[in-house]
C-alpha cells in the first residue's frame, strides 16, 4: 500500500486502463483488484446489494484513531461523471459522517434570520446538514446530485480510539 502524508492512510484500487485518479494534488498508485482478493469479494457483495451499480475503483481509507479524519469536500471530479454513485462501507470503530448542503453561489455568511451559519449548524434540526453514525458493517450510498449539491466530512473525535477502515467504491467514466 502507498501512503501519503494526510490525516489518514489510503490505498487506491482500480480496473486496468482507467483514467488516473488525482485529488487535492495527489495521484495515488492504482493497484489491481487481483492484488487484494478480499476487496474484490467485497466489491461483488456491494454489486449484489446495489443491483445496476458498476463500480470499477475503490479508495480505501484507514483511520487509526480519533485524530485521523477527512475534511469537508465533495467527490465531484469530472472522471466520475455528472451524477456519480459512491458506495461507502465501514468496518471497525464507528464514526460520525456529516453531510452539509453546499452554499449557493449567491449566499452570504448569514441567513435571512441573521443568525450565523456556523451557529445554526451546531444546533441541529437544520435541513441543510445531516449526521449519520457509520457503524461496523454499514453501507452508505450517495447518488444523483449529492456530490454537486452537498459536501461531507468525517471529523476528528477524541473518543474514537479504535481503528476504522472505510471503503469507497466509485465508477470512473473513461
């Protein structure tokens, strides 16, 4: 596995001949599914659980503890197409997964009721933000315009002491 200095460890697996993955200035080495037979089996199980899905790549993230995280982002790279489908399978320590509506290009830092966005997001009950607890064995699927309209993160958590493996299956459109 090839690891980059980032707040988690990663490994990238893809079908042969696909467009190279590049994100945040990083281009991971693409391993073959044949290098990791267990991950190939999990891919088949995900395809069975999501009929019609045709994933051809995987980004594996290993979170060693609560200080490992992924910041706010969307997986909206052109190589995934305009409506990417991402299936995220989690193993190990449960972690919170946040999904937040992207601010519109015309929005300002304050809402019409003049309450700061940061403060509203922490209060809960806001339709523009959702929290999911990803438990061992959970499957989270993002489809349609999720990547266009939303951002997501797995924040640092002091109480998350265990190891977590997250597999994000994606389809690269060549």
